C-alpha cells in the first residue's frame, strides 16, 4: 500500500491529468475510471478470444503478452475504481501554526491530516480573514506542490488575522483547521 501511495503521489506531482486537462467534478473522475475499466476489460476479452482461435504461433505469442498487459491493466483499474468509490474527503490538517516572518507577513506551518483515509492529498488551501467566521476573505492561496508551509505577505501591521488550512484529494475539500495563536509578534494573530 505504501508503494501505491508513493506511485500515486509521483503521478500527481508530474501533473497527470485526464484528456482535456482537468477534472470537472467527482462524477467526471468516477466516469473516467469506469470507462478505463470497461476499455481494459473489452480489450482483454477481445485478445483472449483471438488467442483461442489462432492457436500457437509467433503472432499469437505476441498477442498473449498484450493480453496479459491488458488483464493487468483491467485489474489495476478495477482496484482504482474500488479505492475511489470507498474514498472520502480528507480530514483537516493537523497542528496549524503561525509565526511572524516580518512586519507584514506570516509563516504558516502545518502537518498532514492524522488520518489520510487511504487517499493521497493533492493540494492544500490556506485562507486568511479579518473576520473570525471567514465570511469575507482577505486572501487565499493554493499549495499544489504539497508543501506544508506557506508565507502570507502584504498584511497590515496591527490588524487581527484569522488563518485556516484545508486539504484536498480526489473526493474534494476536507474541513479547515484553524491556526494556533503564536505568543509574540508585531502583527496581531488569532486562531479560530
């Protein structure tokens, strides 16, 4: 399982995308995985029937290798579909901490959610607001490089800021985690 997570993380890091470039919705992802399963199963069935008709030959031997590859793909895609259907949105990141990095910027550090629900996180969202309920955002940034730190710049000295972080996976955004308040700094900070 650990190797599968590493492989998936590498694929995501290399920006693997479906035809057309982006997934529109969870349903679109599910449909794509379903079509991959269906295509692999059809190709494997077609090659299997051809191999039974042709008997032993050099060409049949090559088709047998291709058949094994499509059977392997079919098995892989079925496992991907099962994993996708059982996946949930990620939990909130843990231990979100703020520190003052200059008179107008904050550093945000956090850790991955404690329970990863067997799905790989593909990005994080850092949001900040002057309102505790986040009804009006002062700003947000997406961390698609899977970095567990961010720097929020161009803040107003003396203003109170609330900061929260959310994680995203193939099922969508998880709940946000609020920042813990640091003890000192020229900016006023507040955790939710």
